[in-house]
């Protein structure tokens, strides 16, 4: 029995030296010390020993058991340390590695310019108004002094949803919607998308953007229109910018004008950008027609107003020297990355 015990101890030591993980260690513990383990089965044989031998063997068996227990405990600690070390090695974080660059988007050129325009007008006391892109014929045409047979409708053919409902061709209908809701004084700009059944080319698109302006108050004159637009142009294109007002016709303003700015590329000398003119057209405007004021529920005897409509694409193309409008809508990253 003594020999058996010593063998068990030797075997335990040899196995301990070669095992590599906690599971193997646990298996060994069960095999040696468990209820059906080798030491236990030896202890069960004690009954067959003489009364003299029994205590001696009992002591030896206990020693061997304690010995093995101790060895298992020590091995356990070693294994735990090794496992922790392995985990630390695997989880090493090298803070000096170069970071992963994430491409961050930025504003579209149209949005860049629109935000500047908004800032300028907000700085002059204007508020931002909006209206629907699917609009009634009434707001888009009739209330703006364009009855069903008016020839000016021809230049603004659009997409009809029903006979009376269409995709708006201009942001001017927002004028009527604002006047219906709000009594003077009114000072708004209304940016938004508009639609026309135009074929796509370098200067035309079936959808584009306008920025409508409307000011209604007592005693508003053409002088206010000129002064405010002058201020706007200088803020957007620089202090040396000049404006030129040309007589024009719009059904919803009287008198009406088209407004040019000095070409910011050549400063007015004439270049390919302004086709040698020295001027580029950026907006239409005028004094709000009394009928239009009345259609908006405003007393045209008491109040007067001015209005204008700016083309955002033109503004943006001049601003960034873009020669083809299609580039603004194709969403080619190689183009958009340049702004
Ligand atoms: N709505 C006009 C257009 O699309 C632009 C315009 C001209 C707007 C004169 C106005 C204005 O408010 O007074 O051509």
C-alpha cells in the first residue's frame, strides 16, 4: 500500500508537470482526490490492514493527499497567471498606430451658398418662410396675376398632377401664402425647389432652386428694393460689387426689373464668364402688383411692397466658377469634393 501511495504521488507529479490548462488540472484533481479517485479508493482499503499498520498508512495517505492538494493549488496559480499573461499579450493596444481615416461629408455647393444668402437676409431682419412644392394652380399662377390664358404661362410649363394641381414653377406662390397668414409688416425670404418641363442642358434643369423675397409695409418704395439688394450683393460678392437695374416685365410686379451684378470674375471689364458684358443677371424683382397684394388679403391702399426671385443655381455657379449646371445635380464625389 505504501508503494501504491508513492506511485500515485509520482504519477500526480509527472502529470502535473505536463498539463497545460485549468480543465486538465481539474480532471487530474477528480482522478486523484475525487469521490471515486485513486486516494479515496486506497483509503477504502484501510479496513483490511492490521490495527498496527492502519494509523501509519492513514497518516501516509493523508500526507500524500495533502501533498497532491498543495501541488494542484500551486499549479492552478501558475496556470492562472499564464492565462492572464496570454490575454494581456493578445489584447495589447498600440496607441502609436496611425488612426483610421473616416471620410466626412460636407455641404453641397448649393447649400453652402444658400446658407450664406440666408445669413445675409436674416442679418437684415428677414425671416425664412416655406411653401409646398406640390402647389395649386391658383397660388402658382392665378393669384400672381397670371390667369389661365396668360401668355407668360407658356414659359413656365410644368408637371401637372391634376388640372388644378402642379409642381410649382417658382417660389412666388409663397408670397400669397405668407400674406394670407400674416399681416404687414412682412419681411421674408422663401428658398425652395421649383420645377419646369425644361430639357436638361448646361443652363437648364427640370428642377432647380429659387429664393423668393417679399417685403410689405407702409411706405415701401423701389428705393428699399435697391438698397436692400445692393446690401445683399455686396455682402455676397464683396464691397466693390455694383448692381444694374434693367426694366423688365413680370405679371406680379409693377414696375418690374431684372438685376445684374458686376461680373466678379473680371470686375466688369468683360470675360467669357459674363460673355464680354461685364454684368451677369442674378434676379428678377419689382414692386408688388396691387392685385397681388389684394389676393393675399393685404390692403393695397395702405401698404406697398417689393418682391424678388433669385436663382440659386446661377448664384452658385458664378460664386464657384462652375460652367455647367448638370454638375450640381450629378452628385459626382470627384466634383463635390472640391468645395
Ligand atoms: N418668379 C420669377 C421667375 O421665376 C422670378 C421673380 C421675378 C420673382 C420678379 C419675384 C419678382 O418675386 O418680383 O422667373
